[in-house]
C-alpha cells in the first residue's frame, strides 16, 4: 500500500487585486500541473450558491469542503460589483472522498465575526487522513489573538481523536514566520514539513516583489515564510519522511495566480 501524500497549502487571494478572473485559470492550471492529493486553500470566495473550491474540485476531479468566515473580512458596502455579497472562507480539496468535517470557531476577542478552522478527515488508501486547515489572525496589534489561535490549532491537531494510520496535517496561511511566538505552540508539538523536506530557511511566501504586495502588512509578514505545512505521526511507532518541499505559484502566461506563494510537500510514512 502506498503510504504517501502530496500536500499543498495556498492563499488564493479571494477576488482582491487586479484581474481576479484571469487568475482563475492560472490557479487551476498550477494545481493541474502539480497534481496534489490534498490542498488547503485560504481566501476562497463563495458566491451565488457555489464556491471557488467547488469550481476547482469539479475541474480537477477532486472533492471540496468550504467554511466561512475567515481572514481577512470580505469588503462591506463595496462599490465593486464582483465583491458585493461575496463570502470569504477557507477550503480543503482532496482526491479522495471526505469522511467527515467540522468547522470550529477560533478565539478572536478583537473581531466582530467568528473566524473558523476546518477539521477534515479524508479517505486515504491507508485509512483516515486528518487535515486541519486554517488561516490565522494577521493583525499585529492583535497578537494576543494570534498566539491564542496558534495554541488552538496546535491543540486541535494533537487531539487523540485524530490518532490513526495516517499522519495529521496542519496547513494554512498562519500569518507568522516559523520562529514567531505565534507558532511556538505549534512548533513544540508538530514538525515543520518545509524544513524537514530540505526547504531553504530563507524562503518567502509573501514577497514584496509581487506587483500588488501588501507592504502595509509590515516586516513580520512581508518577505517572510508565513504559509506552512506542519505534521505529526498518527501513531507513536509511525515514521514520517518528507521527501521534498517547494514553493509554487509562478506566473502563468504573465498572470500571477496569487500574491502569496504556496507550499508543496511530499510525505511518506511507515509503521
């Protein structure tokens, strides 16, 4: 039995920035070329009874789960017709059917809405594969919430209910560099797949070189690796190897799919 998974996390920039319609095929083509098994998406739009995740799943032959609200807030009273009434959330795509999923509210004392994390189990050939997909608070003045949310997702990913034949994946735009206090609870109990897979320590997923880079986000986020895949073994005798890690999201026919680079990792396990 092939105990492997190719996992991607990618913030796909909702309908922000210029030419969001042109970015749709660029996102799809990128994922088609990479052929991932599971994908965690952030800043996913939902409009008119469908979602960006559902559209991608239909095009790629995958299964989709969507949940909202997430970060950042969707524009309110926008004069842009393509923004009005459109939700912003997170999603999981999987080549295998979904066994179950749950949307959990994260601590957020400073926000007027209830941002959620998705806990999904998919039917991997080796057994249930648990995925915690999330997007954490980005507001540096709200670092108390950021730290609380880091602890929240670390606790969720280490829940014994996810113990089993497959590793547990925590994936998302965590809006924090790996050495940030925000991710200390995560790093204490989970492994950073990027570093385990030989990824460069100075890698960047929110580059200032992007034409629409959110420079106002500041140096804690811009030109940092803030998009992450973490994991833990599903059993104490399970050995997980990361066979590769790379950034994704190059321009397609001159169009950048997102202002973020995504992260792809290949995992293999035994035991």
